């Protein structure tokens, strides 16, 4: 009988010969957790950070676990899990946000270790506060991405943390015994910080643990913010595509009160952070935050402006095709004459692609690291 892990796909995420749906860490976590999964009562197994369904479907198919609760930050991961489950005929799981209902009463938590210590802290805090006192967390990662600081973060919330032997360049940390509330750090998520911004009122940025750049404003976004008051639109609809913590959406709403803004991101952490940022800045009446892949759900040729600071990595893998996909998403929803304002790493030389996919493109700002362009939809 085939192992379910052998038949998983990444779709609808990028698929390429150097990109895999299952890795050695998935297999190690499942093996380390096997005795726990075999004895876990129904509804007490939780999976956090499953990339494409290996941990969730592996637990169900190998150990007959039922009632698995799972949280995946990326919407592509959620959909890949669902597609893999339907294709392989596996069920018995539900998807949740990173909230108390995800881990309430959990006895076993399978975790793909995030690179962000803040993200790990938020997950560990949630487990310690809401899981069963007998909970055991089996967390795995690639050795090259792991540090002893991860042990320290887990130890803040769970009193017993054990590092297991490495295998195929992956290692598991096993944590248990949630600390009493009096011994745990004060709840801190989402955090918030206030930034001075170009002579305007202070801008508040809120962020959950896994948000890119946290409560700071990353330098690419700062480069685009510098030119935001040059945007000619004063009315209509705009999209902050890949909104992150919502900085650009909030800044535009404050600069152009006549524009309605849709802020969209596939990351659950980004969406939760952006919602908090929007509320903290008092623009919830003009900024709608939604979790989506690109501009899905937005009608063709329906918006006047798109703001974009595109990523160019999938995890640790450089994948410039992501930006081209987002450029095409922007082009689809822009009205003729609508504009895409984008910032990108100068060495990537996206201008010819923007010309081809969107329309005539001009440079409005450039330094050795970032280029800001505006492309007009044909």
C-alpha cells in the first residue's frame, strides 16, 4: 500500500523540479509522534504550519486519527491540503485560525518550526494557555534553520523541552508540561508600534508573531511610501495587493479619503495584522481586508489603482515568477488607464515584464536597492 506522503502535490502553489510537497522534516515529525498519535483520543490532535498536508494527512492515514484541527498560514497551503485530501480520498480534519479554538484541549501538537522566533512564541503561548495539561508538542525543522533560541522560546511556555537526534538534516524538539500562568510571559500578540511618517499624523503598525517585518516598516514599503502622495487618483477603488500588515492600505486611505481600499493577502497572519492596523488607525470604514490569492474575488477591470511590494521568495527558494503572477493579477483588475504602483529590488529588472504584462511603465524613484515604478493599464 502506498504511503499517502508519496502522492502529495503542491498545487495550487508553484510547482517545479526543485520544489517539493514533502520533506524530511515532515517524515521525522510523524515518526517521532507515532506513539502519541496511536493513543490520541479523537479530536485531540492539532497540526500547525503544515505546508501542503503531509502532517495532517499522514497522521490521519497512518494512525487513523480523527478530528484533526489544522492551521496553515498560507492560503495556498490550505488549498493544497484540501486538494490532496480530495484526490487521495482522505478526510477527518478542519481548518482553523491561530486562535484558542485551534488548540483547546489538544493532547498532541505537530508543528513545522517557523523561522520567526516571534511566530514560535505566539504558537507556544497559545498551546500553553489552552491545550490539555498533558499536551506534547512535536516540532520539527531543518537543522540549518534551527537555533538554540527556539528551545528557549518553547521553554518560556512549556517546562520540558527535549532535542531529539537529527535525521536527514532535520531535527525534532519535543516539548511538554505547560507552565502555570504566573510563570508564563504576559500575552503580547498582536504587538503595536507607532511610526512618524512624512509629516503626517503618526502611523500605528500592528503585527502578529509571523508577520513580515513585524511592527516595523520594511525598506521596500518605505520606498513606495515616499512617493505615495504623487498618486493622482483621489476617488474610486484601490487594492493593496499582498498587503502584509496593512501599512500601504492605511497610508493611502489617510492620504486619499475619497478612495475605498481593498487590502488582500494570502497569509492568515498578515490579514489578522492588517485588520488590527486598520482599526488602530481609524480607517476601517474605508479599508476592507480580505484573505485571498492575488486579486481573486475582485471583478475584471474594476479598480483604479493597485499598490504592490511583491515578494520574490517561496520560503528559502528564489522564485521571481511570483512577481509576474501578481503583475498579471493587477492587470486583470485594473480599468484601462488605471495604474499599478510597484516597488521592487532593483537588481531584478522587472520593468520589461511590467511593460509586457500591464502596460507603459515609468520609473518614479530608484536607489541602489529599490526601484519604484508606475505602470498604466492599456
